[in-house]
């Protein structure tokens, strides 16, 4: 079974979309195996998005990510990394496919509701960033 990190970003939480997003994961056969609400510090957001530290949007992105509560989750399932990114849609909601989370709910390329890991290596690193092993559960 593969795992990925999902984040409902502060815009998703403030728009009341926690339930809607988890519903889509569960309806898609994906399983939540860890979940918590956090308020990231600016430093924590900068650490999480360090791959983007030289991008022009880095400061604005990390301010946004630390602007309010976010829900971080570990999602498990067959090909979950790819499936989650399909459910999310393209980074820019204007380019996202019909029916995806970002197409339906995101306001712009920065405030795009959800995060999802993009490879098995980044998934492992991102899961470790927020969850000690003991916070991830196994169940049938
Ligand atoms: N982002 C942004 N401006 C851009 C590209 C990305 O503000 O031009 C933000 C957006 O919130 C995105 C995050 O930076 O989700 C990480 O970018 P990435 O390219 O990794 O997109 P993702 O993997 O989230 O689809
Ligand atoms: Mg990414």
C-alpha cells in the first residue's frame, strides 16, 4: 500500500471544506490513516516548502500556509499519490479538470485548497515532516 501526505490548506478549512474533501478521498477508496489540525508557523511552512525557496511565490505561499489552521493527513491506498493528485486537479485551478477539488473550490493558483505529495520519495519526507510513526494507524 502506498501513502501520501494531504493538506487541507487554510482556505479549504475557512471555506468549510474539511468534510467535503475527506468525503471525496473515502468515496475514491482512499483511507485516512492519520489526521490532525495544526496552525503552521511561518518557519514550519518554509521548511515544508523548502523545494520552492527560490521561487517568486515562496514568501506569499508560506505566509498563506501559516495564516490559519490546516488539516494534515496521511492517506493510504493503491496508487494513492496519483489518485490524490487526480482528485485535486492541476495546481492552477483555471487549468484543473472539471470535477476536481481545485476546479470546483480554489480561488487562484496560490489559494488552491489542497496539497498532495508528488512522488514516493517526497511523500515519505512530507509524512515524516508532520507525523511521528506512532501517529499513523493501521486498520481494516
Ligand atoms: N504556487 C503559487 N504560485 C505558483 C505555483 C504554485 O502560489 O505559480 C503555490 C500553490 O499553492 C501550490 C504550491 O505553491 O500548491 C506548491 O507548488 P507546486 O508546483 O508544488 O504545486 P502542487 O504540487 O501543490 O500542485
Ligand atoms: Mg508540489
